[in-house]
C-alpha cells in the first residue's frame, strides 16, 4: 500500500440512499441524496482533507452503484466494500414537520446487515490511524455487531485509535441491549462522540457535565458531547471546554452530528488541539444544517475556515 495513500480513517457501518422531502411539510417532492451515519462521517472527514476509507457491503443494485459513485466523487476509498448478490442496499425517506424531521427506513435484511468478521479488510484497518463506528453499526444485526467488535480488537492490537458515535436507534434494538453494548464500547473508545439525547437514554443522566463524566469514567480518552442547538462540550481528563453554537439558518439537521464527528476527528488528526478541533466541528455541523440532505450540505474546509474567520459562509 502506498504510504502516502494509507487511510487515516476507516469507517464501518451501513450506507444508505436518501429521499429527503423538499419544500413545505406535506410536499410530494423529494430530493435524492445519501446517508448512513458512518458514510456521512467519512465524507465529512474527507471534505476537511483527511484520507478516509469505508467498509460495508452493498446490494448489487442501482442504489449500491450510486453509493460507489458518491464515494469516488468524494475521494473516499471504497475498495473494501463488496457486493452481496443475495441482498439489497438500504434506503430511507426523511419528512419534515413542526416537530422536526422524521425518518422511514427500509433496511431489514440489507447487504450491510449481513457483514461478518471474516469480511473485515484487516490490512486497511491496521494501516489507518482511526477506526470509526457508531451505535447503528452494532445495531443492524448480530453479525454486524460481531464484525464491529472484531474490528475494535484488531484496531487496539495495532495501535489504531477507536472513534465511536452513539447514534441510538431504538427501532433497531432494545434499550437494554443498546445500553449494554454502548456502555461497553464507550469504554473501548479513544474518541467518544455522544449526542445528548442518545446518552441521556443510555445513562438516565441529564446534566451535560455528568454525561461527559460518565464517558470519561468508563474509559473514553476524549469526549465530544453534541448538544445540538446548544453547541457542544469537548473534554479529556485534563480539560473541559463548552463551545457555543455557531449562528446559522437551519432547514434540515439530518447528518449534522455526523458532520461534527467527521470534522472533529479530521482536525484532531491534522494536529489541532481539543478546543480548536471542537470549534471547527461546531461550525461545520452548523453549516451542514442550512440545506436539505445528509451529504450535500456538508461544508468543505474552505467554507468552514471562512466562517471561522467571520467571512462569507
């Protein structure tokens, strides 16, 4: 493997094709886009300049081909993604209303849910600096969970950092199962990226500082607690920084947390300190809410830097 092209980040999970309602609530028009939290993360990291790779499985169908074309455009290495001839690529719909966005998923039995530890691209994983997974990566099936645990074991043995985003979806598994697995994986993580609502469900705690403490006490080395419209808290064992939200004109928050995570990890790998990486990620996430879809609005590094400098967004 060319040392200059070794991935800095390998993300594992389920990519999906998205159909996002456009215009007013109740509209019959949908914009076709892309989603899947860990794929969004990889693309966000790549747009900030990190070398990202992705591992999953796709159906041998038009949606799988669309995802491959997406990753090629975004310079995300998808060489380890294989087609499953007996399964399909997942899709989902996003609708918008007075209570925010709602998701309808068509994924049960998808190709990604059929991933197995024997499919892991171990050479690619061991060459990376960070392995990224999410709660959804574990929740889509028992064999996917086994694959994620095997990836973590291989990463830790090779000195590869583990990044974990909670991304709780109770339609995929029970609260008790989610709590057990997520608490365990938080303890195996070097970089923990919980969303406030997720970690409240998992822990029963509501105070943001107590939630950060929970993750650090379980073993996470760095925590970035995403607080949505309230900004974020980034912390390690030596410091804790509250980050104010970046002003924006939000229309769709789909994928904003994934953008935060990808930008945060990319900037840590680029050498930013905790505060700088957190501020950068907060701005990137805010900008990603200003248009519809999970992927299309993810900002480039130039756009984030202009916003950080107070220039045109």
